C-alpha cells in the first residue's frame, strides 16, 4: 500500500507496541528502524545519536551494514547527518550524493542509495540525534512522510534522553563544580542569589493515546483553561501600563488561533496523547518560524513556546501559582527563552536578575526586564542546563558573566562588591533632591530616558529633571496591532500627568531597521540600520505620523508639547514633517480641540550629514538633541550591535569630540537649546567631557542619574573645558586615560 494511502496512526500504533515491549533499549531501536523502513517503503532507516563531544554515532540501522553500528562516528558538522544536527532542520534530497555536504562512508555500504530524508531528534529544543531514511531510486519524500518521521524522531528523542544509552547521561560530578558562563549584557547591575529555573518544561512521558476521544477532550479542556488563565492575566493587579496589556493581548490572540488548535487535534486524532500533540505541533512551528530571519517571527516563536509550556503544565496538572511560589526571595531567573507575559507573571519583588540563553535587546521580555530595572544577560549558552533550581549564583552584567555554584572566595569578593554598590546607591539616593550644579556654579540638567509607562516612577526615584527622551515606538512594538489614536492619547497623557510639569521630550516613531512592528509588513533590506526607518517611514506613511501627532496634540492640551524627529538626514525632511504637524494643528483648531500651551519641534542629530546643515536647520528648529549611539555608529562606520567592532573606536577621541563641539558651538550661535541623549551621557567620565564641550543638558538611563550627579557636584566646568580642549587640540591619543587621571587629581567623583 503506498504511503499516501496510509494514515499516520499506522506507524504510531506500531511504535507504541515496540515502546511497550520488555525488550532491551538496543532491541527497541533495532525494531523501530525496521518498522520505519517498512512503513515508509524505505530501503534504509538509521538512528544517529549525538555524543557529549558533539560527534554523531550510528546507534541502529536497517539497510546499512550492521557492523557499522556503534563503530561509525561522524564529527560535528560532518556530512548530511552533521548538517541536520547543526541546523536542527530536516533535509529532503532526491539525490544525496550530489549535495556538497555528502560524506561517503564505505563501511556503511550506502553508495547504492540516492534519495535521502533526515530529521533532527529534538528534546527541549536541543538536537540530540538524527533519524534518516534512504532509497535507491531518486525521489523526494512527501510532506506526510516528513511529518511522520518527525513524529517518530520526537518519541526517539525522549527515549534516548532518558539515560538508557551510553553517552546520554550527565557526569555525576558536573553538578558540584563551579561554572562561569558569559553573555551579552542588556541591563546593568549585580545580583547575588539563587537560580530559579523558569518553570521547567514538563516532560512528555506518554506519547501514544489509549483512548483518542478522551485525549481530544483533555486537549480541549486544557485549551479552554489556557485561554481563561490568559484572560485573568489581563486584569492582574500586578500589571501596570497599557504596554503590558498589549503584550498579554498578543499572547491571547495566539491562544485563540484556530490553526494552532486544529493542528494539535489532528495530532491527537493520529494517535498521540494531548501532551505529545502539543510538543509535536510546537516543534514543527518552531522549526518553521526559526527559518525566518525576521526578528518579529522569531519573537513569535518565543510567544508560542510560552503557550506550549502553559498547555503542558495544565495537562500535567501543575498549578501555575505554586510554581510562582517556588521562587526564592533572591531569584536569578534563568530561561532558555520566555515570553514577556511570563515575566510579568512573576513577582518582581522576588527577582534579582534575568538570564536568557537566547533573545536580544529588542525582545519583548528584555524590554519588560529593563522596566523592572533587573540586570539582564542574554545569549548565555547552556544557562538552563549548567545549574539546578536553587543553586547559588552571581550575575555580573559589568563583566557579562553568570557564576553558578561559585566558590566561597568568589562569593566573599562579590559580597564586598555588592555592599560597595549598595553604599554608593544609598549615597546617590541622598543626592536625588540636590540640584546638579558644578563647583563653579554651572547648572547641568540631568534627564532620564524612558519608553514604557512602568518607567515613570524612576523619574522621582532618580531625581531626574525631566524625560529627555521618551521612545514612543516601544508602545507600538509590544502591541499586537497598531494602537488607535485614543490609546496613544491616553498613554501620552498619562506620561505628562506623571511628569507633573517636568519637561518630557517625545520622540516620534523610530521604527524600521531592527525595530519591527508585527502588523506592518517588513521590508527586506541588506542594511536596515541605513534603510527605510524612522522619519523616512513616517514621511512615506504620513497616516502613521499624523495619527501619532494628533494623539500627542490632544494629550498635551493646555500643556507644553516637545516633539523630537529622529533620523533627519536633510533639512527638507524636517520641513516636510513640520508641514504634516502644521496640518494636524490646523485640523485641531478647525474642530475646536484645545491645543498645547506651547509646541516645541526639535531634531535628533544622529545622521552625520545633518551636522553640516546646522546653519540651515537651527533657525527652523526649537531644539536639537544629539543621539550619540547612532551618530557615532555612522561616524565610525562601526555597527554598535557587532561586538567585533562596537568597541573598536572610543567616543572620547579627538575626532568625535570635535564633532560634538561643533554641534554645541553651532547651537549656541543660533541660541537654540541643545542636549545629548545616549549611552555616553550616562557614564561619568564621558559626561565630564560633554560638560567641557558646553553641553548643559544630557539624558540617560535612570540608574545613571546618581553617579553622573555626583560627578557634576565635584567638578569645575571651566577647568574641565580648558583641560579637554587642550587634549583635543593636541590630538591626544588616549583622552580617556588623561581624564581619569585628571579626575583623580581634582577629586572628581567618577
């Protein structure tokens, strides 16, 4: 009978019988490859298992020479099998021998076989082996055959990972040794605490259904419970801010997706348990989504992982609240990845830090973690497997390290460091109501950057003068749809209310590039940082820009509105944007809406070309703010997200400081307010240089306000000006070191 006329449950039923037998593990594997070959009308079926050194060993075969079993090993990445293990994706070829990665192994006798299908055996999103079938004739295997082989691979993955086979278990002494892992810091901080594995994914222990109607009922009941739980999250009192609501609504939308539910029901109807169906569908969806380079779809894979984990916990009868109660009071939360909704479900009072194996700066969970002011480390390989729940740990984002089961000496050293940081923070806290004035009487305006409503309490906790940069795009990035004008207006109004008269500078939508909105079609670009983004998108899609402008005008009715336009590369772009703003003002007047008491339109100076148009731009602008992150990225032609080049150039070098001085001098000459918002504003040594160049307003992360204020209070602006200009004019090759020495001589607190 051709495979297309067979139902998937035929193979599943036979696998179930093999797994239920009392045979030894090797005998089970031998029987499994025979059944697979028979059902798929394949002349070869083979199982390769990944060993601790990442090599792949042939564990069982039907069709290849038996003497090759446990004798054949392939190095990491070797051959088609190695490629599947590395990629974690199926390979389906009509003639495998023509593939560039084909590796001929004479001991197997496989030279007579042409067609090839291989799928990864994945457990907890790690490839632990490869399952293959082969035929002599040239043919491509059907989608049904690929799906059946993937289902079989899922079952085998659990069987092999159970520890019944050599090489699968973890050495017993591994859990006692100290381990140091490295990653990429997303938010600064230091945390001493204990590992809290983020709701470890329940293992699927039973794969084959005894009663399919009963399993379908279990699946439907779990799906209903899942949707109810997510609905409750929407009204959870712990959540503050509309952006959190948007995140949960995104997860809610995915939970109600009919296609997801249909695929799980089909898997159960084919003979799997409800748990195995959830696992099977999620593995397939994740494989498909991770093929897409679009960061939005990769983020959706994390949200779908979130849903699958919740479904498995419900099916296993695990109470979500009991899992939350397992958190220690000093939890360093460790996850392979997690949705933002799951982080919102944890008690922030118990969290000390967050470590993620995957993810990046733009992931929703990273945005929420920064709002909680948690130290965050991402892209930490093996974070979820290197430690157990409750292990002591130290998270130091300053060095980008996670120390698991640290030695007593290391704990003592970090305890001293933590006490020192705590004393510094206490001292900074006492300064929050002290005006930042230099020794020679120069008032420096220290403002904070923000982007979510949950950031607003930091305005008073830090003692900031105002919000120098409010990133409006974050509200859009965490939403599942374009926020309507009324929602935008409510959010902006709340920001102004919370500011209580302190100045807030709203930046118009800075989307595009790596900032992807789920409801806008992504344009594929070779270099998105230099592509269709920010003001370019706003001018090409004026409806987006005008809707946001309308919301801002109404939110600021009777108050001051400061609106800053990003990524202006030519004066004509600024004029075009001002024209759109003028139309919205005219429309508001026509319909009798109250306007802001004062409207200030400014420019973010972050494209080098605009620096050489300042004489034309400044008479038209009410203020400018230097976006140092992008400005220096383009100035040095060094991608700030690329670790190989990001730190190659120092912003405290003569060319960069001359550029900043030129901007400051031009703004002074035209009597236009100017400031700088960017990472360099939040580092005391760089802030010293900015004050020396004439900057009297800078904006930074809330946590940086205290250290920078301490520097300001101990510095003399005139002396700084003289010192820095001498260093710049003499082309000093290490201004940073000279400034550090100067600060030490002058007792400046850096």
